[in-house]
C-alpha cells in the first residue's frame, strides 16, 4: 500500500507540475544569500499549573527565535531557524512525564535548550511545485492530525522530504515522507525524537463557492513508539452559508499499522458550526475520537493537541475508551481586546464514562509589535483524572 501511495503521489506531482522553470529571482548565489528575510521573535511566558494529586508548578520562560530565509537562485533556497528556550526563574518543574527531576510536580513541557527548529533546502523549479528537504514545519488543515504544537516553547517540526503542488486550479497537493519527528520535549530527552518511516498525503480543492474539500491518507510507521503506528484515511469539508455562517464536517477511519501491538479499527467524526451574531462569533461542535470496544482509541499523535479537547491538555493521549467532546464557544472584541471562551463536555465513546467538563477563557491585545495574551483553563473531573487549573500570561513580539 505504501509503495503504491508513493507511486501515485509521484505521478500526481510530476503530471501536474509540468511547465516552464520559475524565473530566477537572484543573479547569483551571493545575491540570493544577501537578499534574505531575517526575523527575530521573542516570547516570554508565565505558566502556573494546579493539578490535584501533584505538587503545583509554575514557570517563567523566554523563547528567542531567529529565522533566516534566503532569496532563490535557479529555484533553490535555504531556510534556517534557531530556537533558544531559557527558564528565567528556577526550573523546579518536570518538563516531561519521564523527567526524573522534581518528581511529583505537575508537568510544564517547556525544556531549556538551544535547537535547530527548521533547516531545509527548497526548490521551486517545476512550475507550481515546491520541494523541501530537511527539518521543516508541517501544518495540515486545522492541525488535528498533523501540526506544529506551536503553543509550546519548543515547537514540533519534521525531518522530512515534502512536495507541494498548486498547478491545478484551486487545488493543492501535499506529500511528505517523514523520517524523524522533533517533539516538544527536546532533543536531550529520550522521548524528544520519534523515528519514523511515515507518509502524509493531503489533497485540497477550494474551487467551490460553498467551501473546500480535503482528502487525506496518513500512514504512520512510528519506530520509536510502535503503539502510535496507524493508517488513517479521511475527508474534510469546510463550508460556509452566506457571509455569516460556517460549518465543518469530517470523517476518518483508522487502523493499526506496522508493528503496533494492538489490532484495532476506530472512527473519527467532526460536526462543527459557527455564526457571526453582530460583533460576537458563536460556535458549537461535536468531535468523536472513537474506540474499538475499549481495546484502543483513535490517536492523533502528530496533532497540535493543545487546540483540542481543552487547554489543560488532559487528553494528550486518547484513552482506550475514546473521547466524545461536545463544545460551545464565543469570541469577540471589546476596546481592542480579543476575547474568547469555550466550554467542553467530555465523555468516553465506549463504556459510558463521564470524563468531566472544562472551561477555557482568554484575552489578547496588541501594543505595536508586542501582543499580550492571558489564558485560563479549568478542568473539573467526574470519572477521569483529577481537577486541573492552568493560567498563562504571555508576551510575544516579532521584529
């Protein structure tokens, strides 16, 4: 199956990218290297975690990110991005579940360290195709299946080869072969990297006025954590009604793959709607990460998990009984302050277990190049986990 997928992807890419070579943007290698885009990003964040059964944790960390993107010469370009994360106060918290330091404390997964966040060679020589090789950011659809976990100070990036093609009108074809995933726990942690022999294929068509359609196949062979190996096939429709209403419908089917020790099949369902009511945007949704009769739940191990099922991150690993999330949200602005609130009612797919409820609220305001964000999340446990509260204050600036 994977060999057939590679062949299909190659044929799609080559067939749709025939055309003249792109115009040279720089007259020499030196000009391409000098004509570069350089950015500096500073992100200072305070996080406080209260987790029943564990000692409270708090952290004040600063992430400094320096990004360099060259100009193109004969279609070739380079990108280099370095991240440095430092704890401003004593790091007396665990930075990962397996961290032997500060046992019994709540986890704040922002380890100190300096890393290469992105480093890749790009080529734009075949018409509307872009090829990248190296460490890169990959964000697909709403990041429910593949994302960058951008909320954490140490972003998740991918050592991979990728192809993006837009030669067909309103169509984007994306393929990537992953050989390593640089996870948020840092390269010095044994679980910081996951070795892969995985394939990602995502096709999106946005030529309809009513919305856009994505179809995808994510074939994960995780050689560091076999229980996360899976084959997922699905489709996503993001639609709109008039100028004020949106809705999303999505379905996926997942089964075990490679050396996964558990044989299972599970479904993913999403139904979501939103509407603008004057200055306020309201939304409601139903998301199901299904279970195969309690043997295993639908996993999304490459996702930006902080975006889903509540900001306390109590469901980073899908329980074997699955997760059913019914949620409401509201967003608006007051005096230049962006406000957001969401409520989640969480339960199992198998076994009729009431997990709990979560309330998330945030406020953000920009002051020139600096954005100030305040967030709070409160998970009240019923029959899963324990009560958890998290509070953040973050300053973000890009120059």
